[in-house]
C-alpha cells in the first residue's frame, strides 16, 4: 500500500513538473511572439507614415493648384481604407489565445482526476 501511494505521489509530481515545464516554454514563446509583434508593428507604422507622407506630398504637388484639394481628399480616403484593413488584421493576430497547449493539458488532467472519483 505504501509503495502504491509513493508511486501515485511520484506520478502526480511528475505530471506537475511536466505541466510546469510546458507552461514555462509557452510563456517564453508568447513573450517572443509579443515582442516580435510589437517590433514589426512599430517598424511598419514608421515606414508607412514616412513613405506615404512623402509620396502624398509628391503627388499633390504634381496637380494644378486648384485641384490639389481633391487629390488630398483622395489620399485621405485611401489611407482610411488602409487603416481599416490594418486594424482588422491586427485584431486577428491578437485573437490568438495564449497558452493553449497548457490549458488543454490542464483540462485533460482535471477530466482524468474527475473520472477517478
């Protein structure tokens, strides 16, 4: 009986250790993903703003002076559409649930413990 309890305890601690390692790995992956997401977002915004500002100024100055307001309005609509597309893509990236594998394993463990009752 004592050997059975020891084996059961060892198995339980082993499972906790495995889950802890899994959570640690997923935590590191999530930190790296968030850092990469932030870096690419900032870089993309910087270059997009710089490029579009210069391109807009160039194209607007190509128009005759009396039509420049219409060129600016066209660019404003174009930039608004781009912002909407970017926002929807960013929302899609942020919908990914973190620690999915750890949560799945913990649910399986809970189901297994419930079935022992």
